[in-house]
């Protein structure tokens, strides 16, 4: 079992960094899935388990139901990120931004 470290505000920096690395936020023009980059963020977790967690969060985020009649694509991405933040307070703002970026890309 891994020994997850969280900050005072409950954020899991390892998991959050792995989400950003997995989606290549900040280094690619559009979201990419990079299992190796996510695994490379493992400091206290088993790398394969960390990647599996990241992939579950990414899938959950694109499955967040949105009202397409009321929201633009950008607003829907922000809504999905806000919902993921509510469900998973262990995710950093950067990780949530990466999930919103990916959501908008997937649903474009």
C-alpha cells in the first residue's frame, strides 16, 4: 500500500503532478496520454498504481454529465473541473485545469 502525502489543504501533490504529466498540460498543444510521464511522478506510490488512478480520474472527468443546452464547450470543461474538484479535493488547481483542458478537447 502506498503512503500518500498531502499538503495542509488536502492536495495530493504526487497525484496532481501525475494528472498534469499524463495529459501533457503545459508541454503539448493538445492533450496527450503519457503513461510514462505520469509514472515518473511517483515518489511514494507504485508507478503502475499511480497511472491507474490517473486514468480513472481522467475517465471520470470526461464522464461528468453536463447540460449541453446551457453550456458552451469551454463552460462545460470548467463545470467538469469544478465537479471533479468537489468530488476530489485532493486534486490541485493545476490538475483540475488539465482535466478541464482534456474534457474540452475530448468533447470538441
